[in-house]
């Protein structure tokens, strides 16, 4: 039976309200170190709170402290969600921490305009169709945004190991695995090679392929990115699998040059 990830992450947030508030207080007022809203995007992981709390909190505060009426949030529609946004979990922590920070800092809560990609998984059987579909989604999302709207997205950029179907021999060098992440980011943003990036994403089990292609189209050209934090998260205990069972928790920003 598939793991109920929506419930799992909800229960995590419920266990650590003080820790969430501590990070909100710690990072409030630090949005200035991140890119200006409009023409940029922040990407956070949707891994366990142990690895995602700081990136999600910083992203939520960045969006909140822009003091605009709307935030565009692009999530991942996981297969276990059955295509139903109500069952999807990838934006839940962002939405929760955004609301908690708005209350704590007495800032008006912006409307969160949510999009989940890919919406139609059948396009992945035709990579050229998938690329054109994801680019069209990016253009569509961009057309509905007011200037200066903060754009955020989520994604876990590498899944690896026994819990994700990797067969021996397996690698355990985190720096080696993280190089795969940077290869993909270079492809989609700097090299503007969405087809190559999609192929690479399928190989490394990057669940952000659709969202990143859409954002690359939305923001335009040329683009650059910076990785703000990155680590391989140990999911062996969570999935009750042998080590290594790893997920890349990456926090990065992408912006127009």
C-alpha cells in the first residue's frame, strides 16, 4: 500500500509548531538577501521537515514580505495523488508556514495561486509532446501574473537508492549524486535544453521536471541560478528500506540575467 504522504507531512508539522515558529522568527526580515520578486523564482524541497523547514520558511517569508496580493506557487502532482489537487501534498508545508508567518508577523495573507504539474502524465510517453506541453503551461501561468508577483515552486531533484528501485552497485557519495542535480539545473536554465533535461530528470528521478521547464519558459532568457542549500536526505528510516535511500533536498533561486 502506498504511503499516505499527505498525512505523514501533516503530522510532522503538527508535532513541531514551536520549531516552525522559531524559524519564522529567525528568518523574518531576511528576504532582502534573496532575489527581488518578479523575474525570479525560489524553489524549495518537499522532503521531511528535518531537511525542508528552513528552505520552506525562507521561501514563505520571501513571498510574504513582498507585500503583494498574490503568490504563484507551482507544485508537483505526484502519481499517488491521483491527479486531484485536494490529495496532493507538495505545497502543503508552504501554505501552512505562509499562513502561520502571516499571523505571527501580522502581515496580510496573500492569495496563493496554485498550479500542479504535470497535470497529464500521459504526455511523458512522448518527450517532445511533454516538453511543448510544459512550456505551454509556463506561458499560460505567466500570462495571468501581475508584475512583481513572487513565484515559488517545489521539487525533489534526485531520488536514489534501494527505496527508489536502484539496483547494485549503488553509489553513496553525496557530492557525486549532487553533481547530477547541478547538471540538470544547468540544462534547464543556462543551456535551455528542456528535452535533454527531461531525459536527465527521468534518469535521476527528479520530480520537478515539468515545473522547472514551465518556469524556465515563464521567466524567459537568459537565466541563471544559485543553489542556496543542498543535502541528500536519508529516507531509509521513513521508507523502512536499506541504506542508501536518499532524496536531494535542494533550495535554489533562478532569475533573469
